[in-house]
C-alpha cells in the first residue's frame, strides 16, 4: 500500500513578491482617497441607494368573442280552423215545362202557307225498347239468384262436420239463350275447398229458364256471376 509524504521544510521569502504586495496596497489606498475627495464615492452610494424604478405591467384583458347571431325562425301563421262542416250547396232543379198538345184544324194542302203561319209538327213516338230490355234483364238476374239460393246445399261428410266452414263463394256461369248451362267456374274463393265445391255443385244442379225475347238481343249466350253464402246448420 503506497503512502504520501508531506514536506514541511521552511522556505525563505521572496523579496520581489513582497514588494509587489506593498505596491498594490498603496495603490488601493490612493484610489480610495481620491474617490473620497472628488465625490465619486458619494455618487456611487447615491446610485446604490437610489430605488429601482418599478415597471408596471398592465394586464391586457381580451374581450370575449361576440355571441353568434340568433337564428330568426319565420313566424308560423296559424289559420283558425272552423269545425263547422262546409255549407252544402243544393242546386234547385226546375221541373221541365209541361207542353200540352193543342189540336189544330187540318190545313188544306191545296191552300198556300202564309208567311206568318206557325206550323207545329206532330210529336214523335218515344222508343222505350232499351228501358224495357234493361228492366227485364234485371228481373231475369233476380230469378237466377233466387233459384241458386233455393238449390244450394251445405257440404256434408266427416270433414264438413269437423271443420264447419262458413263463407261466401263468387261463381260465374254461362247460359245459352234457351237456358242450358254451358260452363261455370270460381271467381272468388272462400278459402275452403268444401264450400267452393258446394258452390259449383249448386250452379250445375240448377234449372234455368230461357232468356226473354227482349233481353240481350243478338246474343246466343250470356255470362252471369253470383255470390253464394254458406252457413253451417245449427246442431
């Protein structure tokens, strides 16, 4: 293990260094004496004692941004409602004037007609054939409906007894002018095969009269439609 050896032997003073120290002390005292005489020290003390000027920093307040402009909604106009029903306008129908036939004496064809003479033509007969035909066609269709209602039969069998269906069946059928059934089918089903079959059987079982001579002129056959309703019998 190494160790340090300190040397405390006496060393003689250096005369040059001692002289430099004395010169430095003398110069410092001479400078202080000059400062006291000339007032430089007083100015230095006043400068030190002089208070520092405070710098006031004012806080700059930034104003808040202006609020956004309010949206101006258009004012809704409310129209008062009147709960009273609108007035009903009835148009008054004036009855047609009654024209009475006036019998005038027969004019002699050999005599000339005067310029001031009024000639009244004889009324023409009104053709009521179409009105009569429409009335008879409605009566014939009513007879067909009555006949189908009298001949309809509710379906029988085990399935009908268990299901007891109920509803309406719309059928179509075509008749010849003499009353013979040419064809038949279902227009609107009752959603029950039992009722649909019973409706077709009702149409095929019917006996139809011939067309009246005034109805469906020029047609050898005509297509009809009927609605047949079925209700289960009460047990």
